[in-house]
C-alpha cells in the first residue's frame, strides 16, 4: 500500500472554495461499500492536526500530518 500524501489531498480539494464544508466518510478496505464512520458536517472546533517527523509507514520513514476530527460514530 502506498501512503496518501498532502499532494493527494490537495488534488481532491484544489477547486474547493474556502467556505465549502467538509464531510468525512470512512470506509473499510475489505468492504468498500460499507460506511464505517461519517460526519454529517465537520465541526471546525474539533478539527486539529499535528506533525510527526520520521514516523514508520508502509512507505518507510516519512513525516506525517495527523488530522484529528470528532466523527459521528452512528451514521444514518
């Protein structure tokens, strides 16, 4: 598996406006049609990130940005 990069994320949102709303949906690799977690509307106050240097990944040691967000664990 190749790690997703900041460049990959930028490509996904490159045409988005600053006031567009983020909705996060997470699926299982083993069951790509099964929604695991969802946020109806991401709350900006719960969106944080930190930067970790030299973390072990499937691509070897890489700098990692960890995005943290409170999600709706019971999607409808």
